C-alpha cells in the first residue's frame, strides 16, 4: 500500500507478500517449498545476507541484511503469507510509484479495498503508529466503494485473533514517545508541525481516524449476525455480507475463516 497506493509518504522497511496459488491446503503445501526456494534464490542473487526468522502457521519470514551508503548497512524483512491465498477481489498488475529513478512494473497487487480493509483491521488489532498513519490516509482516500470496504473490514476482522464484535473506534490510540521515535523519522514529507509537536499530531490522527471509522463502524445487524454465527456456531454465512455470489464463494473459502469455524465447532462440541 505504501508503494503502490500511496506515493511513499513514509519509509517502509518490510515487504509483505501473499501466496495466491492453489486454494486448497494440500495444493498449497505441495507448492510452498518451491515458492520459498525461489524467493531465497532471489535473495542470494541480489547479494543479501539472509536470516530465516521464526514463523507462525501463516507463512515464512526472512530478515535480509544489505549494504547501504552508511557503513552500518540496513535490514529488510520479507514476509510471505500462505493463509490469505483467496483474494476477495481480482488481483491486478500495477506499477509502483517512482522512488528516485527506480520503479517496479507489472507487479500483482491486491484490490485497494482489500488492502485498505486489512490496514484498518491492523489499526484496531495491533495499535502500531504506522497503522495509525496509514489508516488516516486510507480514510481520506477518494474512490473507495463503501460497501466493499465494509465487507473487507468484517471478513478480515473475523479472521483476526481478536473477537471482532468487541472493536470500536475508541480502540484507536497512540503512544507519543512511540510516534516520535518510530513514525516521525520515517516520514518522507517533512511537515513542520509533526516535527515540532508529535503529540499534538498524534492526537489529531487519532481524532480523525475515530471519526473516519464511521465508514465501517458500528456494525450493521447482518454484519453482527455474520460474526455471531462464526464465533458462536462455527458457521460461515457470506450472504449476510453481500449478494454477489462470486464474492460469497471467496468468503466461504477463506482458509482462516474455515480454520476459525472448525476451531469453534470443536471447542463447543458442535457437529
């Protein structure tokens, strides 16, 4: 999102990739070693010093060390997620914004509604200052379909570890020291007010994000019913969120929704 949707407003130091090959688990597991071997071959070709990091069930993660203009060098993290392998909307080839003379072209990128929804979920789930900054920009974007955004927000929220029925705009907050140390130094565009008064800037981001979240909160009755059925009965009922049968199918086949539904049924002793 930082490179393909926004015009690189802040320095991003990681690359997040979704595997979107085989939808079924067995097919994914058979292809995963080849995918990981391929990306590691790219790392070696480009001269990175590579360290494989501990991983959760969702995917693989690497920390790459590279030479830079400074003698200290730099680090880049690459994360491949194998659970988000069924995009809600079609993936399309995009060109990145230019960074100096450099530009990535023809890169498969998720639909902007899916990217936006995922970021808003991250804002409420993990409370990182970078998510606050990015979400503030998302909520001021033109051209987003409100229904698509709501659908993505509910689906990605339902896949989160947090009980998504409990979230509210009041969950948006920030740590002034964290903002001053981790966000302000990464901003590409130097806003004087940000540098001088990061606490005041953070308060404005929080206030405007809370207001902007009215685009997805509070949940409608059908959205809440969707969450209730998933989290209480282990049932995935996409028609509560959309009349689009194609989208219903993609929601129904989300690996993390299926995994969560199975866990709920097993935990509650449901057939």
